[in-house]
């Protein structure tokens, strides 16, 4: 009986995920989500743009699975590390105006992909600039993407990142091309 309940619970979760995600999938350009590389590229592309340039936040939302999170690890005033967590909509509300007002370009400079079955993890080293032609980035770090393929497309389940700092330089293995 317990095994039957667990199986039914799993089937309900998967069915709910597929149904709730299907509306976003209908609005999503399948070229953005057909491969691991394309969904990572689309994520960087949609948040990047010049000052005054509106972002396509519907495109952004269409990359994420139901229940997805975006999390930043940073230090507070006391020096303790903590995790700030947003939903895709929460990220837009907290960061969208600043990205559009100030300009922001984030580019991947290195990628390490691990995958198994329908899940993948991507360590994506990034550089951030205010203008596309800035010679030096104002920030670098690593985005940790967790992805899922539902048999039709890739979904971002989570992006978890930390910026580089003096106490945590990016290891050379995540910088080589």
C-alpha cells in the first residue's frame, strides 16, 4: 500500500509539473530550450542589455520550471554568508529595474556540464559588465544551474551563484577554455 501511495504521489507531482509548465512552454521559443547549451545561452541573453533597454521578462519566465528558484550567496554586514532566494518573478521584481536602468551584460567564460538521465548540472563561470564594450568586468563568479528535461525541452530548476572575491577567487579549472 505504501509503495502504491508513493508511486501515485510521484505520478501526481510529475503530472502537476507538466500541466503547470505547459502554459509557459506554449509561449517559449523552443530554440531557447532544446539543449543544455541553448537554455544557458538564453538565460544570459535575456538578462543582458544596455541601460534603458527593456528585458523580455516573459521569455525569462518561460525558461524556468514551476517552483524554480534563483539564489545568491553573499556576505552580510557581520561577515556571515547567507543565501538570498527568489522565484523568477521575485528576481524580476528585485533586480529588473536595476538591470534595465544601469545596463548589465553577463557572459559565460567557461562551462562544466554533468548530466545523468533527464537531469543536468552546469557550473557556468561568468563575467558581468555594465556596457557590452567595457574592457574589464565589474564582477565575476560561478552560476550553478540545475536543469531538467521533461522529454520535450530543458527547464531551469535552480540557479545558485556566488561572486568572486578576495577570499574566494575562481579556481583555474573553472577559467580555462
